[in-house]
C-alpha cells in the first residue's frame, strides 16, 4: 500500500504540468457543480422565503365563511401535538372585512387582529414597522405605508371603520408597517386581539389559526397530520404547497435541470481523468514493466494508478471547493439588484459541498479503474523486449 | 546429480499461431550454484528468449524451468512475482531505473515491493551495495541525473538488493564504452566471488565471454557449444 502510494505520488510530482492540468480539470468541474448547486439552492431558498417566509404556511379555518373557531387555545394545543418538531410560530388570527372612512375618502380593507407576540413569529411586525409603534391598547391600529399615503393618514389620526352589519367605530393610528407586498400594505389594518374581537363581536372566537413549519416542503404532510389530529368536520386545513402548485413545479424543474448540468459536468470530468491517466499508463509502462519484473504483483501495480486517481480527486476537489465558493461569493457580491442587495444571496450548504467533493474523489478514483486494469494486463516482457 | 540452482528441462518456445517461429528447440541446461556463466550467440539466436524464460518473465511452450529447486511450471503469476523478487536479480541492456526516484530509492525498490516500508537495516544494506558499486557519492541523485555507467551500476545494485541467488543479465554493457564495460565485469566477478551469487550473462562480446567459467553458445534455438573451463 505504502509503496504504491509513494510511487503514485512520485509519478504525479514528476509530471507537474500534466498533474496541474488534470487537477484544474477536476477543480473546474467541482467548482461549476458547487456554483450551480449553490446558486440554484440559494435562488430557491430566497424565492421560497420571499413567497412563504413571512406568511402562513398551514392555515386552519372554519369551513363555513364567517364562522369562528370558538376555542382557539384548545385547538392550538391539538395542532401543536400533531407534529411538535415541525410546527412553529402558531398564531390565532381574527379578521374581517371593513370599510375605512376618512373625512373625504373611503376604501375596503381587511382588519386583522392577533396577539402581537404570537404574530411576531410569522409576520415579524416589529421589524416591519417603519414609523410609530404597535397598537397595544384598546382601539389602537397600525396601517400599511401605501394605505397611509393613499388616504393621507398620519400617526395620531383617528379613523373610522364600518363592518358589514353596520357597526362603526373610531380607531387611533399608532404606526405604519411595510410588509413589502403592496397589496397587503394597501389593504391590511392590523390591531391587537382584544380590539378586533370586541369590534367584530367574536367573543373568544378567532377566524383562523396560522402556523409555519421548519421544513417548508413538508407543509403538506404536516397539514395532513394536523387535519387527522383535529378530526373536526367544521374546520379546513390548507397549506401553501397546495396553493402554489405553479411555483413548486417551477422549482422542481429548476432542481432537475441543475442536476442534469451537474451530472454532465461530472461525466466530462471522469472522461478527462480517465483519458489522461490512460496516456500516463503508456508513458509509465517502462516503470510499471520493470516493477513487475522485480516482483510487484498486479493488484499493487494497479493500485499505483488508483492512488493517482484518488490523489488527483482530492487535490481537484480541494481546489474546486475553494474556486466554487469563491465563484458563488463573487456572484452574490458583484451581481446585484439596483438597490445594491445581491440578486441571489450567498448561500453555502456544506453538506452539498461535501457531497460534491466526495463524488469528485470517488469519480476520479473510478476513472482510474480503466488505466488500472490496463496496467494489470501489461506484460513486463513487452517492455523489456521493446526497450 | 549436480547442484543446479537453475535447471532448464526440455524447454521449447514457439512464437505465433498461424505462422510458427520456433525460438528454442527442447533445450536442456543446468547452472550450478555460484557459477559465472556466459551465454553467447548471434542476435535472433534465442538467447534472450532463454534468459527471459529462466527469469520467469516468459513461459516456455513446452518443458519446465526449475529455480532453486522449485518448478515454475504451475506457479501463479503472483507466486512467480514473489520468486523473481526473492531469488532473481535482473540487469538489462537498458537500466530501467525509475526516473522519478533517486539512486538509493531505486536500489531499495525490490525490498519495498515485498516489505513496503524501509527499515534502518535495509537502508544500511542499500548504502553498502551502492558503496560496493562505487556510487556512494551520487546515491541521492535522481536516476536521470547520472551517467550511463552510473545508471547501469545502480541497476546492478538494485538487482543485488534482495540478496538473490541468481543474477540474470542481458547485454548489461551493451550500451557502455569498453572501459566501463571492464569495470562492470570486474564488479560482477567480485560479487560472484564474495557472495557466491550465480551469474548468467548474455553477451555478444566474445572478449567478455572468455572471462566466464562457462560459455554456452546458442545457435538457431539449439545449444551449439558448451564449454566449461
């Protein structure tokens, strides 16, 4: 083993140019793999985060429109128990449509109320506040930036809301939020739980229970588990995957195409290594022949070339990981949106990188198999006869 | 029966399947332990074929070769490799040193093929052999950074490393000038006398052959002359 390794190392060292060329070939292959893989994963992560990162991923609501969930705390407990590891950021939301009236204008809005602390998990309202503060007292509300501009509302203003049954009430605006989705900024008015429940006269009841899951792609499975656990015909459980089928098929298409690219890169790397090592067998046939004449067994002679493949793989993977991370980082740093934020965020998945490097090393070693077999077939007599 | 360290019994070698070329015709030959033998003959006479068969690098079409009392006829490739490593030392017309390694490393190669790692004792022996062939000053030179004579002497040192019973040499001085040739044969003789190593040397140089204890001439695959001094 040691001798085969030493000879492999010496062979690689003796033809430095050739070694550098193969290492570069492997490194470029690995770096493209890591770059494309990281790019696609980063892209998907940011896309999903933008789409459902600050939204309910599983929603439990009453089947009949306008009905309420009467004992939300008990239901929340049941829901949590369905999959305690996955389900996070549970929040009970009470909401209803209303007409917002100012002195000279009126518009339809959705009044949503929840416990501010519970809602922080999904909506991160505290981070989304642009002005003022959360309305924690009775009849205090916060409104979206776009709505405030459209209706020229300022902090400290009083606004009137009317709900479908004709009830009207005055509310104090304490702050503006920006959820980064224009339609929500225009149509949502947020308040605390007590205010909304009193205004909409729901008592203890809430409109829906929203939650997120740790693995967003498991939302459908978790939703099914929640449904089973609740076992209640009057409730419906929806999940983001069911409502974003087009997005999901786009993502899986992307994953498949990135996988294809990676596979072809891998094949070209393997072919490259195999062909260069095959040439190297011809170059080193004298040495191999004489080693065999001196009593080296065939498997050991083959091992010399397998070690060469292995060493080249390790070296190439090492350089490739560096190149790939550098490439991903430069892409994230220099390819930016007009506002200076990166188009695709820099994202490193060490497990993916480890797998890429592992595949490269395995593939390089495997690529050395063909030359290794040729070596074992080499007859020392041929070398000695032909000089 | 004589004390043969190498015995060739009824060995024939035929090349080719469609058109058969007979290189050796049922040769019977024995070499005694510690003897110094020369095989001579014109090119194409079959002498190299005979040496390669004795060295188990080639298999005879018929007959058998017995080395150090062991018949090589039914040995596997692996066993033959071990036999070569332990019992035989080769010196060819071309030195076949590994250019990637230094002289010392090349000499240690046969030892490492069996043992893997080099211990202090084997290192000392390699240096002693290099000393014997007069290369102690260039032991750390790469094989490519030595003169032709030095390379061939390194190849001889390598052949001696595992203390083989037999050294097979095929035109070992074919590429060397006459002065170097002389010094190489003196070296062979010295090793033969000091260590009792059996030498079988192919040469077309009659002057060289005459210094041997025994001269075997091969002509068209047959022994045409066998002189023991």
